[in-house]
């Protein structure tokens, strides 16, 4: 009689060691967090600092409508019985009119910069994840700007709005609107405005949801660490049998 027996204890023990190294928050999770913080976050912030706008509105932020178009202000002043109300909108700077109470230049960029960081790893079904960017902080910024909350701020930044972005429809606003038209170089009074929105800037991922080419080095670094862990365990196992 020939009898054969397979001892699986060594294999199971090696598998458990490998699993502990590659699936624990203390080991693999920390590697993912540090790698994301040192490599991925800087890449996102670098893209955040790239200016793509062509409107050159910065030059008008400190100017009032009275300064930009005095003839337009004089014309509308005659349409209102409330001279103080007319003076109020005419004396506000462009920066003040863009948000209730005004806003500091660079406020949105600073808020995003502060929110983009690698957070502690957490377990999910089937693996580990490390989040980048605290979206709650980005979303809460909208409240202080008086903007609609239909879309989350990070979605608008990454995918854009209107026909040039992800939603596929123009941005339409209704109600009395007074603004300075930079193309026409004069003030405008309107009750309905429509614009195509703006194209997303792909800060976080590409429009198709894939990673930026430069970001793949983060993935390669983590895979290289995993391969080293496997090699080390294999080396120890082979030496232990000698």
C-alpha cells in the first residue's frame, strides 16, 4: 500500500503572514497612506494650481459698476425711485457681487488645498482603501458662497458644468441680474441668462474616470512594495527549511 499525505500547515501559515502584511491597516494601510500623501496629493495640488481661465476677470474684481460703466449706472438710476438701492449695487465691487458678503481672492483654491490630503486607511469588503480629499469640507464651502447645492464642489471642479462639462446642459439663471459683460465692455441688465458653463479641469481623475498618467507611479510604488513583501516572506520560508 502506498500512502501519501499533504501537510498544509506551512502553506496556511505563510498565507496568513502574507495576508497580515498585505491586508492590515497597520502595515499595508500605512504604506498606502504615506505613498498617497507623498506622491499623489502633491500631483493633485499641482494640477489645482494650473490656471485655465481666459476671462481675465481679476482686473475687474476691485472695480465697481460705477467705475466700469458710469453711463450704464446713470441710465438705471433714472429707472429707480429708491436712489439708495441704486447706489448700493453700483458701489459694490465685482468681488463683493460674486458672493453674498463678498469673498477673498483665492478662497476656493485655499479651501480645496486644505481639504486635499491622504486620510487614514480603512477596511472595506475585499480590501483596504485610503481616501484623498475630505469632500465634506469642499461641500460645506458652497454654503458660504450662496451657490446651489445640486452638484458637489469637487464634481464641478473635476467635470465642469454645462455643455462643456459633464451635465450636458447650459447653465440658466433667471431673475433680475446686473453684471458687467467683459466681451462687450459694458454693464448689462437681464432677467434670463444662459451660458455653456465651463470645462472640467480634471484635478482628481480624467473625464473617463481613469488615473492621470503621472499618477500611475503611485500604483507602481505600492505594487513594488507588495512584491518585496512576497519576496521577503519567500526568502525567510526557504531559509527556515535549511
